[in-house]
C-alpha cells in the first residue's frame, strides 16, 4: 500500500516553494524544499560549511480531521497565530543556524537560549507564554552517551529541537500522517504522543536489559569470568536507564500540574496519568534488574570465595602434614653425640617409616573430618 503524502504528490512542491526548489520566504542561506519519505521537508543548509548537515526541519499542521499534513513555515506560523496546532521539528548540526531559525518563531528569548544550551539534565520551565521541556532520549538500550530532546510549547505551536535523530518522533510523524488521529486538536495532544512513544521505546529498552541479565545469569554457570566482565558495563547501562526514567517521570508528572495558555491538559489528563504509570512500572523494573544484577555479581564473588577456600584447604592440609615431619627431621638433624638412634643400623629406615605412618594417620584424620569433600 503506497504511503499517502499529506502535502500532495512529490512532483508538486508545496506552497512557498519555487520550481527550482528554493523557497521565496526562506531567509536562511541554502533554504530549499525537498521530498523526504513521502513528505515535503524544508532543509536549511549553510553552504559555507561543507559536509555539515546544518538544519533539517519538518513542519506540519494539524488538519480538521486531526491528522498531520506537511506545510511551509509561513503557513504554520499563520495558523499558529489563529491557535491552529502546528508542529516544527528541527534537527541541527550548527547552533548558529538553529538560532537564526528559532528567532523567526514566536518564542521567548529565554526559550531560544534554552534550546541552544548544552543540556545535561532534564527540566521544565515557563518563559512567558513558552513552556520549555528538556528530557533525555535513547536510540538503543546500551547507548553510551545521553542525548536530549527540547520541546517548546506555545499556544498553537509545538517546537521540537534535537541534535541527533529521535526514532520516536519519526514514528509519530509517520503514523499521524498515514491515518491515525490525535486525541484532541491541540499541541498538548501532539506532545502527549511524542512522550508516549519515547516512554514506550524506553520500556522496550528495559525489557532488552532484562533479557541480557537473564542470559548473564545462565552464563555464570558456564563461564563466570565472561559473565562478570559483561556485568560491569551492564550495571552502568542500567544506571543510565534509571536516570533517564527518573527525568522523564519528573517531566511528565510536572505536566499534570500545569494549566496555561501554552499547555492545556484538558481531557488528556487520564492519558498523561497512564504515561506516569508506565514510567513508574519501568522504573521499578529497572530497580529489580539492578537487584538481580547485584545477585549475579554476589553469586560470582561467592564462587570465587569457594575457590579460594578450596585452595586454602589444600595448602592447610599440606602444611599440617609436614609440620610433624619437619619436627622429626629437626630433632634428628641436631647431631648430638648421645643420640642412640644415630648409631642404630636401621635408624634411618625407622625414621622414614615413622614419618610415613604419621602422614598417613593425619591424612586419614582429615579425610574422616570431611576436608577432602
């Protein structure tokens, strides 16, 4: 089944684009319309930076039937002024390009600065009529470096900014341009779907982590050294997932308490409550997995301790057996003149026989005591 394009056939450029691919309203250098995965997408690339992606922008408006339809930036801004929901997604490589684009949007200047910052923590803060949300995202469950998605909510306009691809955004764009409908005709409904897809994806990562731990538990019985080598990085990955869930839980929970012109939860409260429930479940799951991983590490240390105890037991037996033999050898090695056994014809063989009998007796005693089990 062919994908339906919300902006019309790909051989017809949307409004605002010239036949040569350039846009009349574009003020950024190299601004052009192009077809991307069935949608018309505006790409703004600074020509002076060869090899740089610049900006990749995707702009949508919500139709009367609550679907996504691609549109030009000017169209989105005009509809946003009339409180008709629009969505501007920006993936950037150069912050100066990003600044130029954001300054064209009706954002508070502090919201623009928030989008340009190098974030290392989640946050939710209001600047005028702009609500800024920053939350962590993952592209895989074992991702080493955490990336952040910045969402700016305004009355009628939703802006998402990210430096790396976010698969959850791609899924929302595909699904709601191909037939699915939002719960409500508002930017809050779009934001909920974005958060819901991010949470669902992270819950899937938690399940992958659980499967990895189960494999690790089985590997412990076969190759404990390999198991413990894999457990150490896995523990770090679980900690990163836990931190991401905590940050997302904070943001989604805080959204339930906000009611402003930029964000109206309205009839979506139950959906956001459901998202919080999913996050809490995922967080508990991660904590259980951390406990299970600690148990795996504890099991390894117990096995290691058992091996050490076995080695010490062998050394103890050897040392104990040789103690009386050393005593006998020491006594007869003193070479005093008045030691009758030194001049006995069978003294040497008698001493060796005594040593063998003492050793055998001690080994028999240890065996009966269970030291060789």
